[in-house]
C-alpha cells in the first residue's frame, strides 16, 4: 500500500482491534501524519460525525485530527503524528512519582475537555497517553470514542454480574493468559468495546458508558502509576472481569488512597469529577516510601526513538503471579525444552537464538521450588530427544510478535508415549516476560496441586545464574546467543550492574534497535561503581548520543589504567575506534579497531569499519581479510571495489542483482521476478525499478 488518499504511506506504526495505524506524509502541507485506516467490519455509521467533533476540539492535551476520508471503501482518519513515549514506556522506565502525577493531571484535564465537548474516550489506559519528545502530554486513540448523545440514546442490555462471568466462562478459554490489552471482547451476545482491565463495572455489566466510566479507567491508570500494578491482579479475561464486578474493592495506603477509592467506586455516582481529580493530583503531598523507591534513570543526552508511541522493549510490566501446582509422585521431574519458532520483527537485525531461549526456559523451570525440576534444552521437538535425556515431558512451541505484544503457543507432550498432554498460551510485552509466563504455565500443567511454584520476585541469585550462563557466550563473540541470558538476568534483578553492562554491549554489537541500546546503557551507567568502569560506560553513552569528541576525551585517559578495576581492553579500544572514526579521525579509528582484533580476532563489531577502511584505500587483500574475520560474504567487498562483471557472474543475491543493475543487464520486470518471495524490502525494490527505468529523481526520493 503506497498511498491512502493523498497521503504517501511511509511505514506501519501498529494495529489494533479497530484498524491499522501508519506513518504517512502529506505532500500538500509537507508534514508527517499518523493515519488510522479502520477495518471494514469496524467502520461505524457515526464515525465521521464523531471524528469531526474531535477535529473541532482544540485542546493541547488531545491529539489533533486533520482529516476524515475514505480509501477503497474503508474510512481513515489523518491525525497529528506524535513521536515520543507512551505512559506505559514511562512507567517501565521507572519515572518518579511527581512526573507520573503531573502526567495524570494533564490527562484528567484533557479528558475533561473532551467530556465538555460531548465526547467520551472509552479506552483510557497507559498505551493511549503519549509523552512527546518535546514534553507534551497527549491523549490519543479516540478510535472507540462515542458522542454522549449517542450513548444516551442507546438501549442498554443490562445483565447481572453472574451472567457476564458465567457467559465468559462458557465462551472463553479458562486458562488463557491475559494482558488486559484487548480492545474488543465478545462473549455470546455480549460485546464490549475497550480494554477489560481498565473498564468500569457498569460497562462490563452492559450499561451505557458515561463520563464516570472514563473516570474509573483513569483511576486504574492512577493506581498503576502509584504502585506499578493494576488494582486487580488476574491472569485471564474471566478473572479480571469477575474481580472488577464482584471482587473486594482495592485499598491503598497512600495519601491519594481516599481519592483513588472514590475513582474506583462501583457506584458511578460516588466518583469525583475530573476537575476535582486534577486539583487533588496537582497538590504536593509527602510520601513515605517503603523498600525500593522509583528513581529516574539518568538521561545521557540520548533521544529514545519509539515507533509512534507503541510500547516496546519493557522489562517491568506486571509479572505473572507464582502458580501452585499439583502434587508430583516423586521429588524430581525432568522436562525437555525444544527450540521455539520465534518471529520478532523488532528484535533487531539478527533474529533470536531459539536454542538459547530454550536453555533460558530450562533454567527458569530449574529454579522452581517445591520439587527438583530438571530442565534441559534439546535440539528437536522429537519425543526421542526428550527420552534421550531421561525427560518425562517435552515442551515446544512458537512465539510470535503481534503489535506491541508477544504471543506464545506452547505444546506439552508426554515423552514416554508421544501423546499431547495439553497446550498453554502466554501473552506479554517482552521476551523475558513471556518466558516467565511460559515457565509458570508449564509448571501449572505438569505439576498441579502440590507446592511446586516459581517465585518471580527480584532475586540476585537467579540473576547471577543467568549472567554466568551468558558471560562465556559473550566472550566467544556469539552476541545473539548471549542476549537472552542477560535480558533474563536484568529481569531477575534490575540492580545487577554486570548484567546491564553486558546487555548494553551485546545490543550495541549486534546492531539492535537504538532505543534498546540506549535503555541498557542508561541503566548500566546508573548502576556502575565509581571508577574506570563507570567512565567507560559514560564514554559509551556519549558515543551513542553522537558526542564523539567528548566520548573520545572521556575514554582516552582510561588507556593508562592497568591492574584490577581497569576496563576490558578489547571493549575500550573498540569504542575508542568508534569515537575516533565518527569524529572523522579514520586513521586513528582503524588503529584502535586493528588493536581490538589483535586481542580477539573473533570480535565481529571491530571488523566492519576495518574492512570499510581497507576498501576506501583500495587494499583488496586487507578488505577481504577483515570481512573474512567477520564471517561475511565477500560480495560486499567486490561491489564496493566495483568488480561488477565478476559479481554479476558469480555473486549471490542481492549483490549479484546490484551488479547486474549497474551494468544495465537487468530491467524492471526481471528485478520483480528475481526478488519475488525474498526478504528484500519493498523500498529497495522500488529504488531498483526506478534506477532501471532511468528515473533517477524518483530513486533519490525513495532512497531519502
């Protein structure tokens, strides 16, 4: 899809129950917009009136609507594009209480303005609040918003709490993992729009939404800001709805506890107004903290880039609760874990190492209490592989990224008979969290009824176990394999400096998304002990921030330090090389890369600029040597050295195609035929077709 209306689609930002959201460019006004293309089945008669009402609503805390249109029978809304972070991201980053309360004040005022204009939001949650790069707070995604008069004119089908819960129990999987992020839930004849974990009891009971319903949702958000969790802990959709309707009202020992009680009152009439809420939250209060307090991670001049405010790379979302299981006949239970099929587009350039992830899961199972669980990673999902390690059960499955969550489907097989015992599902925001959930679910399935449990509270010993597993893998230069161990370590103990530092190095060296590298580096800098290692992390952070000269002057004095506490020479020389290289000092940069490779020839990151340096100096043999150290094809070198004839004859795709294109041997139809079914990106294809057709201006535009 190249265009929607007059807008040129740049990339997809996300999708949900109502439709897909794209980053697009408006060529008329020369600005980027967020374009929401609604599913045909969710387009409603009143959409245009409601969108026009939003467009007429001018408030600094509400996303601006530019246009409502139609594209091939589907409605779309063009809105203000807001690069920044969602409130979910802010919560994950451990923002301090005053910052979170200030955000809630702005949300209350923005939603109040919408109510005064006759518009309900109906889906207030952290994912729908964006803190822009400029510090503004915006309420977004009025995709299921409703005019008040529409709600007032709707005939509600009120039902009892028991009817809702029983209907859901009959129609939904009782053991399905629940994230609370659904936007449309159907059960029998009952359909609810919104996110169940944030929905008011009266809405769950089939009554019409009112401004007080939005206030309840904001109360759930406020509870999450004050405590880091939602009011009702639940692992299934049925549970969260049952607790919201029938469970004991949550009580919070906090100066804002009385306000929160009223916001979460089951009787909508008891809830305070948004003006009262904003005033109460804006007043300073004294809070006595217990245990570990929230702290703001230092910002080291880095701009964390998130795609359209979607929640990514968070390790501290709500953890699955420990699950008690059935009694086991023996004190020992062996479980084999096969490599999972994993599809994660946002993981980075290199896909997850499925065997390493199986090994992490095996170690998680081995950390269970109440029985001796022996978890072992095996090469295949053949039950014979499980029997070869004397395992009773074999676990296999898949993890697929869908929007901002990971969905896992897991099968448990009795290895002695080869028959399937059960299947379990898990849905979480990050890979470590989904592995935690899988481990809990597997234990609940194979050992229900006993004291077997997995305690996922922060634990230094478990963190050090994962760190020790990953450290030798990192030393061997297998960065993709090492990554899952360090990610699990920082989840097990978010204060373990060594794990954050190793994770920052791994992410940087395997070219992971910048936001992930930034976050790990920030944590490592905060936790680093004073001395040379802290200065090394500081220098790395400055380099990542683009301050190459200061990074260089920060790192250079560390070369003279030797003995205990000195920075690891390979890492120091590599980052000195990067700082010099990007500061335009290529000779000095190459010398550092060469020095790092002399210490460890397997150190792949240092090879990249080394072979680039050799190509720039037309030193063919040196270029081939360094790219050979990296284990990469020499086709890149041949292309850079303009050996087009040889590459066109003997190269591999896509470099062979590049060479043929340069020589004029390939035309548009041939390009399309050759790349069909490959992973070559559509943008690359468009550039190639434009060049082949002599449309150089178009090619430059696509490339830009």
